[in-house]
C-alpha cells in the first residue's frame, strides 16, 4: 500500500535528547500510518488497531518523557504543566475517537489527525524543545534559572518568527493531503498535486532552522511556501503572487522606493491573499462584480484578517500594514479605513494597481477574461478615483517595456506539426502587443499565440488558436504528463 506523510519528519523537530527524539519519530510514523490507511479506505477494524497502537505508544512515551523531566524539574510548575498537557491530550483523543458513533469513520479520523498533527508540532517545537534545552544546559553545569534564560534566548529568535504561521496551517494541510490521496485512486492528475502539496509541507518544516546563519533566506522561502499554499484555494490562480511581486517591485523601483519599502512590498505581494484561507470555496469561485454587497464586504474583509494572521511577526509588520490597506481607494471610498491619496501606504497603492490589473486579465474581477488593452483601460478609467495616477502611469510604462518581440523567417523545427495553423506575420504591429503567459486551461479559439512550449521546446509559434490546436495540446499534455507553457499576445491599443 502507498504511504502518505501528513507529518513529514524533519531534523529540526529533534530535541537533542536521543530517547525522546526516537519516540517522537515513532509517534509520527504511527500517525502517518493511520493517515495512509484512512486515505485508502481501510476497514474500521484495521483503523481501530492502528489507532489503539498509536494511543498506547503515546501513553508509553509520556511516561518515559515525564520520568526524564521529573529528574530535573521535580515539583516544579514546568513539570506539573507538562503533565497536564499530556493528560489533556489523552482525554481529547478519546473524546474525538468516541465521535465515530455519531459521525462517519472518515470524519472522525480526519478530526483526530488534524488534532494530532497540530498538537504534536506545537508540543515538540515549543514545550519539549524548551524543556530539553533547559536539561542540556543544566547538564553542562548551569543552574536551573540560568538554563531557563539560555533556553528562552535560543528559542525567541528562531522559532518565534514562524511557528504561528506554521501551526495555523498544519491541520488543514494534513486534511488536504488525505483528500488528495483519496482522489488519486480515481484520477491520476491529482498525484502531481499531492507531490506539490507534500513538498510545500516539507519546505515549511525546513524553514524552522533556528541555528542556520542564513535565516533571512529561509524566512523568505517560508513566505513563498505560504503563497503557494494560498494559491491552492479555488479562485486563486497559480502564479498570481509571482506575477504581482515581479511587477510591483519594478514599479517600486520606478517610484524610487528604498530597500525597506521594497522588502515590505515583496512580503505583502506574496501574502496579500492569506486572509482568503478563511473564505468559503463558493465565494472564492465567483467573480467580484457578480457577488452580493454583503459578500463583497465579507470578501474585502480578508485584508483585515490577513493583517491579523500576521500579528506578532515582527519582520512582517510593515507587510501586514500594506495587506490591510490593499483595498483603500485614492478618493477615500475604499476599505477598511477610508484613507485617501498619500495617506494610503505607497506599497498598498502599488499592489492595488498590479493585483487589479491581473484580476481584469484573468476574469476574477468581472467574470470575463480581458485583453491587455482592455485591462489597461480599466486602470486608466479609475485614475484619481481608485488608483494613484502616478502609479498607474509607471505600471503602464513597465508593461510596455516588458513587451518581447521575436522575429523569425521560419518556424522552428518541431517533432509534430500542426498543418492547419494560421501563421501570424511578425511585423511592426507586434510592438503594440503584450506577451502574457496563461494556463493551458485558459486557451480559447481566436487567441493570438506567441508560442506553446513543452519542456522549454517550442511546439507551435506565431499563430491563431482554433479548437483543433487546443484539442492537440490537451492530448499531448495527457500523453506526456507535462503541462505546456502557453504565451499569448494581447493588444495594448
């Protein structure tokens, strides 16, 4: 049977005390084993057996762990509090397990797994890690108070930056991974999604490297991981955050912003949609202009919720402010605070222009995919009302500079030909077009193709798409298992 790791083990979960670390790994193995059997619809008897084995081993582990802590923290509040957490763990699991009488087995096990993943991650990273650091320091000769102070100093700068973000998504990731494994039995395509999801989870854990001198790079990587997780939600297109930060940072450079302001725009661009994690799928799937006024207010409130999620993370303080004000309008008609003109943070004004532009292009604003020129017209029509006119002008300038024109007399040699393609002449008219990358699922008849590529190899270039070409591309994707890169031209006139 295939296995699924809803909790991929990483060395950064080690406490430094060998006995405890070995038992932690055993608990994680049993947890992943339970998840695997659930994902592949094991019978209730098998699930009960694994569940009982997990519960029994947890009790055994707690006894071992408590004996170690008792040696160093006898009658200390640290020992008492830790034992209470163990007792509460056992009682909570038993209550959830009892839910199988009124809920489906899948529902009950999903709740148990979500609780176990979140509890174990928090317990190992915070409580066990802290107590182990104190013990190791006392073994080196420090007093208990000196050891506590040293442990607090070691944990404050490393785990404190990211643990809240990790724990806030751990449970949902576990459930999502299980659901993906169930669907994998029916559709092969979801196997690729599972690998992506599992890799995201591993990168999130790897980012918790307290001792790594290159903490700044890990911090950015972790933020990018959360951006990818956000893009797994319905209505949030893959690659949106990458496009937003690329263009927003170019506008920031054009506006002569300093390094700190550019960094805040980078972080905010990656995480500006994090508040959408709490919105229902049905709301995210609808275009903004088509939903009711009440739903619009609920949707726009994700900016405030996003700020709240990042509360307490010092390095993201500036970015969280930009996220809060992403829906402010230049004329003061926006949310949540009705700020006007220069009182709106510059980064928020920039992100608003870039994010709305891509929303018009992809159809998430109006429900209809727009050309580049139509999306630009939307920005131009709302200068002085929604958008800072100087930022709109800077953004349009960047879009025109980003036009790529490739002039060739012949099509490149290809293994398979599309004989009926209507070739486009590469002339001065292409200077009035933007080249924009779209998903292969968005390809429609009548679109002007700059190129379609498989593994960086061009399949067709410079032609008008029709249904026959689209059918061929879909068939090739199914046969090769590779997603094509589709680049289209959009007029700027």
